[in-house]
């Protein structure tokens, strides 16, 4: 049975550290490390050992030991970042008193993307790599940029960078459907990608620039072909002509989540109820959370098919000629949704592994978000009519995956509404 003696030694060590008696604290910590019978005690004992030594090599040794026991330990990660020069101690903020945002807003880059031959506007062709002049059709290849590194979530929140300084960008609001879009530099008008209404620029909005962007990989003609294949496969006969798909970019937050979830529950064995418990390791790379409310119910159907890991760094030229919806969900709120998704997926895996389990309880305190980024993902969007009702279709602009509402789904939704489900 685990003893509490090692924890008592750790508590005594911390008391002496606060009293500045580092020599006595070290003896308590060394003894605690010798007899520690659980990972948490070893983690904290190693961390506190790193805090009472001035030797950089010894400090690194204990910090790495702490992280070997708990890779998500925030204090150890911050201390190691300081030791590596990635974080300055004066940048760390008190979470209870976050610094006020500066009233001054950065100005977004206003590159014109003009044709070097005739001076007309150049727009992104939608082939993933080329700008094309609208007047003389001169083309210019975009340099392949390296994928954007994800931002360390713990360090970002420790320094307040989780609430990065916004930039002023031009936006317009659709008065018909309520959508809000970002306009590329130098453009003064646009058409709503959802309802097709023309609009003029109404002003600016302060937004954080994306970290990366997945370029649109094909044009409208190819998008229409994907749509036709989808309709034919599902044997849907729309009422009249289907509007051509409109291309746009949507904001998506991605999060890497790591840790473990201890669990317990009961199962029936040999005709009796037996209590069982265990621990499930958790490792999710790029859990995606939509950043805008429109299509939030449809986007998850195709969002997993985006390859966000290799997305290049954000470049405003990819938006030339293409609308991008403005995000409305803050990173901190999106992180809570990502964590919720990670917990739910883990719960389902536990249920799947064990079959029928009752009274399932689990502890998510060891679950941590390691990194995040804001990505713009490309989609094509349209609607079609069937028996007088409108149905929506979304096409993944990276690989052509199609998901759309179908008449059978509409009927099920209608019946569920009547039944109050």
C-alpha cells in the first residue's frame, strides 16, 4: 500500500524552501525522491530540486526528470523554456491580473498583388500555388512556405500571448444572412459567399492573424464536378438548376492534447457486479474546432479530412479574390471545446474496449493542451432545392470530399422536431 511518508517529506521541503533554508530542503527532497512511490511526488520533488540549485546542468537534469514523469507539467515546462532562452521571466504574467490590451491596434499588411506586366489585380487561381492577372492572364507562382510551427499553449497562456494583439482588417457584414467576412487588402467590395448578395465594406474589425492557411486546391469547375458526382451517387434530383459552388475560407482552431485519464466503473462478471479501474493514455494531434458559427453543424462532417499538420504559413496572397469568414470564437473558448472533444473520444474508447461498463467515472485533471494554431481552411459551398426545400452542400477545397444535407435527413429532422427530440 502506498505510504504518505514521501508526501510529508515533500511538504516539509516546500516549507523550508519558502523559509529560504535550501540546504535542509534539499535533504528532504533527496529523501523523497529515494522513497517516492507515485509519479506525482517524483514529479514535484524533481521540479523543486531544480528550483533550489544554481547549477544550470543540475537544473536541467531535474526539470527533464520532472517532464519525463509528467510531460505536461506547466511549471517545469515554463522553467525549462526560461533555461533555454525561449521565455523571459519578466514575460510571465499573473493569471489573476492579465495585462490590459493596448488600445493601439496593429495595421494589417496591405499588399496590392498587382500584375508586374499591366498593373491589374492578381487573384489566387485556386490551384494551390498560382496568382493570375485578371486582365492579361499573366501567372506568378507562390513560393512554397514552410508549415507554421504550432504555438505552445502553456507558454502562450503564461505570457498572455494566448490573447495575441489583433490587427485591423477590413470586413463586411451580410445584412441578409448575417455572415461576416474578411476582405483581402485593396478590395472595397465583395459578394456574400453564402447568399450571393453584393455588399460594400462597412469598416474594420480587430482580429488575430491566422497562423497558417490551406490553399484552395481546385477551381469552381472542378468543384462543380465533385458536386455532380455526389448528387448522382445519392440519386438526388434537385428542383431546377443548382447554383454553382462558391469558394471561401473558414477559420478553424487546432489543438494538440496530451495526458492520461484515470477511470473506474463496474462490470458484470460471473453473475455479479465487479469494480474495475484503469488509466487511459491520451494523445490527440490537431483536434479541430470551427471558429465561426455558420456551417458549424456541417463543417465537422468534413473537417477531419483536412490535412492541417502540413498547412503552410499564412500568406495574404492566398486570399486575393477569395472571401474569408471572420472568426468569432476566441482561442480560449475553442480550447475548452477541444478538451471536451478529447474527453468524449477517450470515454468512447474506454467504453469500446470494455464493452458494457456501468457507473463510468474518470478524472481529466491530467489532460493538458500542448499547442494550438489558427488555420484558414478552404471550402466550396452551395445549396439545392428539392420539393421546395433548401439543402446545403459543403465541399472540402483541399481534397474534394463532399458532405451535404439530403432529403431523407431533412425528413428525419422534421419528424424529430415534431416529437420534440
